[in-house]
C-alpha cells in the first residue's frame, strides 16, 4: 500500500523537487559535455512525471510512458547530451523525490516506514521502465545516425 499522502506531497511540490534536481546537476563538477537536459526540457519532464505520479504509479498507460521516454532519449541524442547524463538525471529525480518524501514524514511509525518502502519499490519499477526506454530511444537514434553516416561515406 503506497501512502496517498506521500504521493500527493510529491505531486504538489513538483516545482521544488525539480529545482533541487537541476541544482544538483548544475553543481556537479564531474559533469562533462553539454548540459542540455538542464532547463526547460528537464523541468517539463520532471513536472509531468511528478504532477501525474499517482496516475503513473497506479497503472497509468505504460505504452504512453514508454513512448515519452523513448522520445526523450531521441531528444537527448539530437542535443548531444551524453547518455550517462540523461540516465543520471532520471536517477537524481528519483533520489530527490524519495529524499523529499522522507524529509516530510511526520512520524516514523511502522506504517509510514512501510508506505515509504512501498513507494521506493514502485518508484524503482517506474524509473527502471523510464530508463530502459530512454536508452532505447537514444540507441535507435544513434543507430540511425551511424547508418546515415555509413551510407554517406
């Protein structure tokens, strides 16, 4: 049983959570290459995922979610965003979301801890699906670019 309070807390604070993710990406001295996911695209993706989190976690249209993630992967490729940075952005979104939920737990009763654990487990499945399809979209564009390059030679 996932706590609807935790999901609602995340949904209603999507702006703050996404701001934290963007700050973490911008503050990372190890980040190399273009940071094209920071900004409008990441904000839109993060808010879309977070504002509709309850929908996605309770069986929202998985095909739509797969297609969105694949489009994001293709977009990242087209903007020369290294794949590891795109995947890291999704990881940071998940980490930040769960950290935010934990920060705002009113008590650490066994019921709340269980609910947080269930949220964490569901988030794992959700973000695994997102990551897999982001990589699929990226790889599809990479293969197409390699094919076009080999034909042009």
